C-alpha cells in the first residue's frame, strides 16, 4: 500500500481517513454507487488542497473531489482504483459579502443552505434552490452546474457565479475570484470549470451573485387539457410576468393522484372537468411591490388564460400558507412515486416547443415496446426540463428495471430527434458516461477530450467520470 | 505569392478578393489599426467555411475571421503577415425562429439590427443593443462577448446564446445549435468560444435567447451629489425594480456640460443645486403592465431616494419623447467628447462597491502625475463598467496622448488593487494584448495558453490577438 505520510504532513493525521473511516465517503447517498478509496483527505485551506494535488501528482494518484456527496449520477463516488478522495467539507467559510456589489465569496465546502441563510440575513437572495440544499455544497453545485426550481428566473449555478478560485490539475492556484458583471479579458475559464464535474481541476471558492429578496410571492395551480396548452400558457405567463415568473412546473394527473393517495392530508382542490385534467401547472410569481399586487397580476394574467381557453380552471393561493400547500403538492411527487414503484428515471431537456410532441411520440414508442408501463412525468416546463420516468404499471419492479437500457435507448433516440439533452440538470457522472459517447456530437466530444488532455494531461482529476476514456494513465 | 486556386475552387472567383479589393477589410472602422491580407475570402456557407479552414491548414496559412469590422481594439484587423481574412458577411441568414421556445437561430454574418428587427416582427425582444448595431455582426458580438446598454437586465452576449455552430481550427464542424435552457452534458464549449476573439475557432451560427417585449419603458434622470450616492441609489433601484431595471448609467457633470455645449438643442432641465451636481444617473425601468404603472413605480422608488437624500433632484419622463430626450443626453457623450479633445480611453470594470474609491484614488494619482488633465467619466454603473477617459485639459491633444502608456499603468495598477478588469466590454484584440500579460493572473494566462494550444495547435486562428504569444508557427 502506498505510504500516506506525505498527506499527513500536509493536513495532519486527523484529516487522513483510511479503512472503515472512509465508509461515508465511498457510497453515494442513495446507495446506488459504491467504490473504494485509498484514503479520504480533508484539507483545511486552499493551500492545503494545492499541496495535496501536487503530492498526488508526484504519486500519479487519481483524485476524486467531493462535496456533500449528493450526486444523482455517481459523480462523487469512486469508480476506479486506486483513488484518493479529496473532501472539501472543511473549506466551509463564507469569506465575505458585498451588498453594494451584490456578491458573496464562499468556499467550496459551504452548504448551499448556509449560503442562502447568510444572504438572507443580509437582505439578499442567493437564488439557487434544490432538494438537497441542506447537505449539498457550493463546490458540488458548481462542479455539476446545478439547476433546481428557480432556473427560469435566475439561471443555473453557472449563471450565478462571477469568479472562481481553482486548484489546477498540477496543483497551482488560480486566483479568479473577481466579482465583475462584465469582464472581457480572455477565455471564460469560470464557465469551463463549472459543470466539468471535477475532471479539470478543483473549485475551492467562488464569487456568487446576489439578488434583491422579492417583496411578495404568490402561487397558482392551473388545470390544463394538454401539454400544448401548458406550453401556450407558459408564453402567456412570460409575456405577462417577464422576470417575475420564478417557477413554471408541470405535473401529470397521475403524479398528483399519487401524492393525494400517499399523503391524505394533501388535496387537489379542483372539481368537475378540471379535477380530471391530464396536466396541472404550478406557477409562482415573485413581485417587488406587494402581496396585493402579486395577487392582482396573477388574477389578471390567468384570467386571460381562462378567456383564451388555455386553462380549464385556476386556483390562486389566498395567502402564504396556501402557496406552501400548492408547492407541497409538487414537492411531494418524488416521495409519492414510491406508491407507483421504482421506475426508469430520466432528467431530460427539450425545447419547450417540442415538449408535447416529444412526450406523445416517446410514450407511444415505449407503450409499443412495453404495453402497460406507467408514465410518470413532471418537471420544470419553464426550462423544458422534464423528469420523464417510466414506472412498472402492470409489470413488477424488477421487470421494469430490466427494461432500463431499452427504454433509455428509445428516450435518447427521441431526444436526438428534437435536439434535446439526456441530462438537463444532474450531469453525467458514471451513470450516463457511456451513453454520452453514443449520443453527443463527435466533434463536441473531440473538443472536450482535447480540453481534458490540455488541462489534466495525467488524467488524475475525477477519473472515470463524464468522459468515458478519461481513465488514469 | 501563394496560389489561391484552392480558395477559388471552394468559394468561386467572385469571393476571393485581392489587392485593392481588400482595402475595406484591412483597416478598422476608426482607422486606428491597419494591416495587410494575402486575400479576403467570403464563403457562402458553413461547409465552405470549413473547406477554407482545411485549405488554410494545408497551407499553414493564418486566418482572421471578420464580421462587421467594428472592433474597438483591433481584434479584426491583420497584425501579422501573411494572413487570410475570412469574412462571414455572406452567412447572413436567419435560419429559424421558435417563439414557443423563445429562441432564434441566426448565422454569424447577420447584422445585429437585422436580428433585433426580426425578433420584433415576431413580438419578441432580442436584447443585445450597442452603438454599432447597424453594422456589427452576431458573429463578432459573440466572438467578443459584446455588452452594451442592457447587460444589467439581460447579460452579455454570452448570456444570450444557448448554442453554437463552430468550425474548429482544423476545419471540422461542431453542430452545437441546441436551444436548451438546461444542458449538463459536459464542458461549456459555447462559453469558451464566445469571447475567444476568433482565436479558437470560427462561430458560423448561434441559437440565441428571446424575451418578451416590455409593455412600457420609462426613464428618469437623477442628480446625485457623489458616486457613493449613485451606488446607494443603484441598490435602492435594484430592490425596487428588480429585473425591471434595464439601465443605470452614470455621467459626470462635465460630460453633460459638453453635450449641451456641443448640441445646443439639448438641455439639462435641472435648476439650482441639482444643475451643478457632480454626477447624474439615467435610470430606465421596463414594465410588463403599462405606461402608467411604470411611471408610478419610478415616482415611488425615486421618491424614496429623495427622502433618503440619495438624490438631489429627479426628472421623470412624461412620455416617450421625453424618455428619448433623456437617453439622447447619454448617447451624445461620445460625440460631445470631441469638444474636450482626443483622450486616453478606458473600458474598465470594477465592483460597484469600489467605483467611488477607484475614481477618487485614480483621479488623484493621475492629477499628481499630470496636473490639469480633464477626467471624462461615464458608463454603465449598474454593471460596474466605466468609460474612464482622460482628456487634455490644459495640455495639447498630442501631449495627453503621449501620456497614454503612463496613464494606462496608473489605471491598471488601481484596477488590480480593487480586483477590476482592464477590459469590461471591448475585449483585448491587439490593443491590450501586451498589457494583459502584465496584469492577468499568471495561472489564468497559463490555462488560456493550454486551451489555445489544445484547440489550435498550429496557431492559425486570429494570430496576434488576445494572447501575446499566439503567433503562427
């Protein structure tokens, strides 16, 4: 076994974990991916991260940077041996906040919620928001270009970062924490490291954008008769609310049915035809004036939707509690999916104009291949991002999971037809690494490999992730 | 001389220009940079662009991609010999518009205004807007990550592009015209090519974001007693208007004085102390409700500014004509600068929180070195982007221009102190190429060189621009 004295010299014996101690780090939080690590090293500063990387270079030892270990595609779990896990959790300081510039400088190991809370305490909004926010880290959010529920208004993680501090693959520190809205002095290295899943270098800190906290937020639930109508409603809402439209979520009927079945305290307050609508849309309006103004605007624009027959019925929240209840329906879907059984899951993106056609055609092809499976479809329609899942229906769980590869192929072929993406939010990791090679433009893949080769010539950074051939030499 | 038969075979004789015919292409529009080109080739399709690049690869002949030739830093003018200018002006088709997805696919040679107009005809806004919009091309806008007057709300050119079609340095075509708001399938190649000033490949088409057209826009002019007050007013306006705030421009007293002197039909309608204010701020509010609502919101928020003593006085436009008059003051500054004589110009960016301190300290240092020069300062304060110019004052034009390098050094040293940038909008080109080497983080420069080497190993793409050592081999 490799001697780890050099690591101990850098970070101290307490922060080099081996054997049993590595257990929490080598399996992903859902228990879907598992691997082995030579050790887990927990540096306490950027300088220590750089020293660890230089040490690993000397040993030709691959490195796996890890934050909160909440990847949904095995991006932070070992997939090659040997590998050293480099945990960023001790780099958890908020270095500074600049409310006049609307920026905050945070270290990679900060928990997302910690950053949200710190901003809120300074009357600012850090708008990145996703289910894992209580345990995922900013470093992981940036490495995977996390999305979440407010992308429609504020963009993905990449759009929220102005500057980075990065330890390069050879252990140098790039001091790029500029907090500028405009900077045209060369290649956009920030955007390159963001979303590279730790395969090009290690993000140790970032300068992030802050926003004003909305004065009011209001929510409406709309029953619609088709996905086409939902897409038209989106156009109307964008025109009516512009940047005030902070969420536009779509949910198929069976999703909300499962929620109500699973959580009897929740209910879908529509009646008649609307209660049987095939699709529902959750709309959130953020307003910089008042609760009253937000409500009036929702009434006005959704009134137009009713007049134009884009909506079967509309429920507008009367107060914050009702808003939360409507959101709770949406947020309960992943939990309620358990009622429907394990499923073949997708995190896809398609142009909004193609969503209805994509769903119709793909559903038909899947039904032709596996008659009676159940489609479980919901997601961020405002971004064209759907959780397009296929549950067992009349099959057993084991059966539907055995269809996984064939279903993937049907879905990915359809995505290719409509210029969609096989990963809108979650990234590639190890889960979709081999699929990416099949479906990505070959010139694009070649460019990615050239960049990987240029910035990490020894293939030491998060090997076996993202690029199928990025295995250590 | 090199035989150009191969080029003629690709594009036809009419589209290979030599000798006198190259004149309009080898000098920039301001006549500041001039060079020589072996020829100008004007391909008519992406396939022809790729064929030209492959031909140039065979000849080891450097290529200079060119759009509308409106660069402000010599980015599109030859600086090495021999070089072949590749004009994108014939790739001028709008390929498609998708109003449901709010995207438009345009070729690189489309004039910016053509894209704005096409979007407007489809009730959509393409928000990129800048002085050269009647002649600059989308390809050039993307290659330089153009900014302009609406960055505060809509971002730079990079933020407005969702997908690209690119001819790589070795003449392959990357088909990356996806129109997705979320796509996490690898490295962000779009952002890398955007802003790379043609040094990594040739952008031939792009998928761009569209937005709803605001229902109303209103403008206010505010007299403030200091840059600190202007920055505080920005915070108040961001809180009050959020994304509705589409412009926040600052202008020093002498800039508007020069405008009024130069164009007697224009006037500054303040009186008393406000008329003598050292700084003025132009605020534009875009509204998705009505003219009346926009006006009420401006009155409300700027009323708070007066109460909080952040403003000396406020003029709110009564109608569209008055709005245009207020904007006309701002837009006339570059023309009126002629009254003040040629100047040493900067296009800098600093954190908003540092603007006042930066201006105070830098002005003081420049006055210490050159007592009596005149400071001409205006720009996009909302983005921290200032046109920080130094005019002759009590010197001759020739004298102040002879101070240029020394003034650059004072300004760039101060920028380094406040983590600012020496090019917020215009890019590097050849004008600031040698300065970049002195002021950019060395690790950042090394990363840029590694990427350049990986994607353009023969250094054939726009040689002599951006990176000081990117000369052809």
